[in-house]
C-alpha cells in the first residue's frame, strides 16, 4: 500500500471538490446492478457517500451507512487526502474510489479562494484506489500522475473504467480490477458499460463536435453513432443491452434521446428546459431503473427567480418518455436502489448556518422523502450498494 503523507490544507473555495471533479472532466462511467433475489429489498443494502466538514471538499472521507441512515462509518480515514467518487463492485465486496492529495498551499492562501491553476494541479494529483467494503486493505490501482475521474466496474466485475489525464491528454482508461493492463483511449469522456461488459459507449470531441461512440472493452472497433451539429453527450446503456440513452441540445434545448446500438432510430423522449450555455455537470445525468421501466435524469431548470440562475432537479419518467415527474429540487448525485423502490440523492439545505448538503431517499413516485444524514457536514455522491453477500 502506497505512502499517503501529504499535508492537509484548507480553503479550496465554495464549490465542493466532488462538483469540481465532475465539471473538469465529466468522467462518470455508469453501470446498473441487477436484482439478485426477489425477496430482498433496499433495506438489505448499504449506501456509500462522501462527507466533508465544509463545502470546500478538503479532508473528504468516504462513509457507509444502512438504508435507514443508521450505523454511519468512516471507511477511509485519510486526513491528508480527499476521497471522492466511490463505486461499489458488482458483488458488493469492494469499493473503488478517487484519492486526491492536497496541494501545499502557502499560508497566505489558507482560508481564501484558491487560484484556478492550483485547482487544476489538485485534480491532476488524483489516483484510483480500491478497498474492501469495510474500508480495509486500501490499495492504489492507477500508479501514475493521471487525473482519475469517478471509476466504475464492468458489470461482471473484471474491469474498472475511469476518466484520466495522462501525458497531456484527457481520455478514458480501462484496466483490470487489480490495476493491471491499463489502456488509455484518448479524446473520450463520459461513458457507460454495456450490461454484458463487452462494450463501452462514450462521448468524444475527436471529430470536432461532441458525439456518441461505441467500442469493444479493449478499445477495438470504435464506431460513431451520432452525427449532429448539436452536442450529443452523457450516454447510458439501457438494461436490455440493445438500446442507448443520451442527452443532446438539439433544437437548442437539452433533451433525452434514445437510439439502438447501431445508432439508428434516434428519438427524443423529452425536453429538459436547460438553457444551452449551462451544460449539466451533475452526475449521473441519466440512469435507468434496474427493471428498465423508469429513467431518472437531472435537468437544469431555469429559475423564475432572476437571482438564482438555473437549478438542477431530479426527475423520473417512464421509459417511453411519458409520466414525467419532478421528485426534488436542487438534486445532485443520485442512485437507484437495486430493487428499484428507492432513489438516494443529495440536496441543498438552507438554514441559519447557511447552505448545507444532505442525503435523502425518496420513492420513484415522489413519496416518502426522508433525510438520512441530518448533519452539519457536507455530504455528496451517494451510491446504493448491490444486494450484499450474506453474512451467514
């Protein structure tokens, strides 16, 4: 296990490091966990999330808790690093995550906003780690100075994909689950595994415009699926393996589209009313329910209050685009429970202490919303576990 001795610093600014990571690279790679036993429910699962003392994201740690918010546990305990982007392995035995070493800021900068150049240097120090579900045996997998965006396991658990910055280029990196066999594919960003783990759909600027492509997991047979002057981005594989969802600002309005795996029959499902110049950076933007009947997405809605600009929300609709319903305002980071009965998400809370961010769960029909954290700290990027291995 590598040495982790960089000195902690304070004052990175008001934006959380989780949001910074998403905005800098847009590198979330998605997967959907299938229900393994009909009699099991979300109550049998755990939730992992990131907790920091403030919105600044310094000394961020990864925690786990039960589905009812009980038994919160710090899994990482690394005060000289900021941990971000936790992702469960499909069997629930491991957690991959991003670890970011703190910069050595001069005393004059502590407690103040940090220059953008310093933030870039901070992001480039990120590495990919893996640990057991209880936080033990933390091991660095990506042994380079690349920027490591949020990792995701292939559905069969054999590989991990993540966004990276290496040798002066941004791209998608795929490696074996033990860190070996790293392959860096340039000019590729937001991506999603196919349910059979054989292919990856991703977005790229490689041809001068953001378009959606598909390739085999080893990087071969890269095929462009969209060809539109608008921005086609944030692809997500549908659970049936034959359909791909993506977002596009065609007609100068962000909307969710669906197409087959060959790029044919592209159809708009809905408009998200997101102004064109404010691209959505809240992750995940698109996520199908485990049974494929619902789609969760996060539109950036223009506020009626001129002082608030645009606000991210959490919406759910049927797979054909009907039955759209807003579940929550100011949502950020959301995940389906493996039985599809609940969604966990974060939301901003205003009180006498200022703005805080808490973790909630809610039913897909918008009922039974509940705050799970109720803390003075800043929580982000919650993820529901798959059905965990039996302890018996």
